């Protein structure tokens, strides 16, 4: 097993549904990734199995209680094959990107904490959490989907998870660029044809066209991805030719296709 992940969650079935399908499901089934869920409800300390309570100082909503959470984290630590890094998925966390995923994929064991309600008792963070991560600036109902976003991104980096050689090759080939447009059969959909270069069998020309499309799309849609890197002379030429081509072809985008914000 390359990576073991324990998830602490009040809604285990949300996670197990996601963990049973696709590339992630296969990685777990083949034991390339270990995945277990721990429910704080099983660690509640009262007869009614309470896991939330009102915030000290007043205010809206409820807060997840420390004791059931610490109990579930403790159980996960015992099950982990090595001392785990403990990550709380939280709107207050650093924004997850691929560099976080790459770093975490190198570790043997992770415990992820998914919160519900308005959040968790701060003393759990102080005493048991190593790192906080968010998946972006929008409001969700809890940390389960963010945790599974991370798990899904992690499983793709494990050796053996992607059996398709080309997927891996292309992912590294287009380092930091958006992907080029893809087409499959038929050659014509309504009035829309597959670009002729892709049908011609000139693999050099196809490579050049795809690189130009990737550069153009990145320049137009995600200029932030290009801001921190220098383009080679070849890439620069491809991009400039692409921009000239499309300045007299007309854009599908309503904003005039500019490079706003940069
Ligand atoms: C609307 C409630 N908010 C104001 C008091 C606070 C709030 C608490 C808990 C907002 C969202 C949540 C639940 N979200 C997560 O647990 C979460 C999350 C997210 O909402 N967006 C992006 N990343 C993440 S990681 C965990």
C-alpha cells in the first residue's frame, strides 16, 4: 500500500460512495491506497450520542464537540500503519493546489477531518491538527466533499493508479498549461468539423497545433498560469501566430478575448 487515508466524518456513506467508483475505487480495491472512515458519533460521551453543541459566547449554529472528534482521530491514529499527518479541511485553510497534492502523496499516512455545522472546537485544531486546507472560496455544507477531492487527486499520483501511459505522459508534457481541444468520431457534428490537421497524419504538425492551442487557451483563459514562467522562443512564436490567427477569426467569448487582469 502506497498511501493510507483515514477520514473522520459524521457522514461516512458520502465518502464511501465516492470511494467505490472509478480510478479511486480501483486503487482502493487493488490496495494501492488504504481508505477507512471513522465516525465521531461512535465516540460520543453521552447517552444521546451528541456530537455538536452551541457555541460559547453565543452566535448562530452549532459547533462539533472536541471529545467525539478526538476519540475518532485517536481511533484513526491507531489504525494508521505509520504516524499520520492530520489535516482539517476547513474554509480557513490554505487553498489546495497540485503542489499540496504532490507533497502529501509522498507521505505514508494521512488523517483527514471533515467538519459539519459551523466548524469544530478550536482545541481540536490546537491539539491534534497539523495543517488546514480549503478547496476554494465558495461555501459548502461540510468537509466531506473537500476531503474526497483531495483523496481523488492523491490517488492519481500513486504508482499504478493511471494504467494509461499516455494520460501520464500528456499530464507532464503540458506542464502547467490548459489542455488542447479534443475530438473523436464522427468527423462532423452538425456544421462542426474536426480541425483538418488532426486528420492528416502529420504528427509533427499535430504536436505543433496542440501546443499552440494549449498556449492560446492558457493565455486567454488563465493568464495567471503564464505570469510566473518564461515561454521558450518556439512557444512564444506559436502563441503569437495563434493570437494573430484568432484576432481575425472572431472569438466565442463575450469579453473580447483579451488578457484581462494581467
Ligand atoms: C455559512 C457558514 N459560514 C459562516 C459562519 C461558515 C462556514 C462553516 C462551515 C462555511 C462553510 C462551512 C463548511 N465548509 C467546509 O467544511 C469546508 C469548505 C468549504 O465550505 N469551501 C471550500 N473548502 C472547504 S474545506 C471545508
